[in-house]
């Protein structure tokens, strides 16, 4: 299981908050990870030299627990979906456990055990004169995976965002 913990220190304001610690005088960021690759063997967070360093792309933030990868803290994660009303409302409305999300995505993306079902639906759609009423999944693609963990899937007539 992959998890992530993230802590906000004080209140956030625009810009980068680089203030020295009142204990050791070293700077720290307002956004801290509880675990991950930024752990320091000396039990000190990776210090930021200045505000420019704090804004560096792919900067390694300090972490309290040494781990190769960070873990999720268990916060709620919204899932937004738009597409054919039947499939969208049936699969992506309400509250559900996190383990449900990849299975629902696999279903609409025709992945894994759902690939054969989609091939059958595509074949049936070709044999029908009115294929507008049949939901068929087309090409699925990951358009962007970034720091916000946003994954976007496009299907024929179906769009899914996972933030």
C-alpha cells in the first residue's frame, strides 16, 4: 500500500515561507513530509539555503522518517467524472473506498479483465445500425501525471479526472 503524509506548519501565505527554526536557527519550509527520501540521518530535515532553493523544481523536501517513497496520510481524494450519464452516475457518484477507484477506472478503460467485454461491445456496435446507444470505450491515455497526482483519461465519449 502506498501512502503519503503531509503537514502544514502555521498558516500559508503567498510566496515561500523560509523562516529559521527557533531551536537550531536553520530554515524550514511550511510544508513538511512525515516520511520519504528527504530524511536526514542526523534527525534534521534537509535545510533550505534560501527562497530560490525552496522554489527549485523537483526539490527534495525534508522528511521525519526515512523511506524511499512518501506515503498518503489518508485524506479524502476527490474523483470527478463526466461522460455518458448511466456509466458516470453508476460508477463515480457518492463516497467510496479508495480501493474501488482503480477497479472503476479499469472498467471504463477496458483494462485487464474488462478488455474482452469491450471488444465484444465494439463488435456488437458494428453490427447494429444505431450504435449511438451503445457505450464503447476507445483509446485510453494518460495525459498528465504530475506533483498534483492528476491523471486524465479520455475515452470515446467519456472523460475521467482523478485528482
